[in-house]
C-alpha cells in the first residue's frame, strides 16, 4: 500500500486521463473488470461545465515513433457526468480521481466545488492545458495563471502579463 495525496493505493500505477474508458470496459468485460481492476485508482476523462462534442475525425494518427491525438475533450458536461457516469464509476473497486477543465478560474471553482461535495470522488486532477478566456493566457504554461485557479477571478489579482 502506498499513500498518494493522502489516498491509499494498492500500487503506483494509474491510467492517464482519457486513455481508459472504465464504463466501456465494464460493458466489454463485465464484472471481471471490477474484480480484477488494472489500476490502483481510476482517473476520469476531462469533465467540463458544458457538454462538448470533441473534434471531428481523424482524432488519432499513428506515427513511427508513437501517435498523436486531437480528441477535443468530448464529454457529457458536469450535469451529464453527475447523472450518468458518476454512479457507474462509483462502483469501481478503487479510488476515483476526477479530471476537470475550465476556461476561467470561476469555471474551475464551480467544477471543483461540485465534485468536492461528492463522497464518491477521492481527488481531483486539474487539466490546465486550456487558455483562460478572460486573460488569454494558457493556464498551465504560466505559473501565475495556474496559481490563480486557487481563487475565483472576482477576487484574483490581475495577471501582470
Ligand atoms: C486518446 C487520449 C485521450 C486523452 N484525453 C485526455 C483528457 O480527456 N484529459 C486530459 O487531461 N488528458 C488526456 N489525455 C492525455 C493523457 O492523460 C496523458 O497525459 C498523455 O497521454 C501523456 O501521458 P504520459 O505523460 O504518460 O506520456 C489523453 C491522451 C490520449 C492519448
């Protein structure tokens, strides 16, 4: 057993967000997925406030040295996730880590607030590969932008650049 952010994990392997669909895998493998789950925690695909269709195909392209992807974060949005996905993911035998993305600190705060109230959710992962629509800065590329996610923009200081 190891401790990760205060969560007890059986081993150190977890999936990358969006690379393993546990709901589809349960449909394919049935309860064997639950009795023999491959990861020590399940990291969800990114959830946004509003539903997203994602990008048109091709979304994946194989290369000699690997692949590139441009999926576009299709998801049901916060309400759809809470209604349809969360109850199914709560049946997994491992802690659930929900990945969220917003295009402003307020959006992120709303997502974090909504999931923070749910006992089914052990932790949150922030997808910060998104520009802040208010400042135009890429959240994860600017330390000030990333730090500003700790408080909604209504109280956050104006970024210096
Ligand atoms: C098909 C696919 C879908 C992905 N979807 C998401 C996603 O929804 N949210 C996210 O934060 N990262 C997403 N990622 C990124 C992965 O979680 C991971 O960060 C990336 O594959 C790099 O992993 P590595 O650092 O282990 O190489 C996706 C990656 C792939 C290949």
